[in-house]
C-alpha cells in the first residue's frame, strides 16, 4: 500500500520533482569568536550559485 501512494506522489507533479534536483543543501561550519566552539549553518542553494554562497 505504501508503494502505491509513493508512486502516485512521484507521477503527480513531475515538473516540480525535476526542478527540486537543481537545489542543494549547503552546511557551513562557523567558529564562535567568544568560545571557539563550532556551529553549523544550513541553507538551501541553487546548484549554480553554490560557489558564490560559500565565498560570502
């Protein structure tokens, strides 16, 4: 039963599924100046703009 529902969702909106493959999750480590501890900042970036995002 779960397989049929999963298949129905896939075929429902193929354009949105194809567009979703163009986005990437970027995780950056940022070091705190006060404590020296690391924190992680996550963001969703278009695959063509990853290098620009990391250069910031």
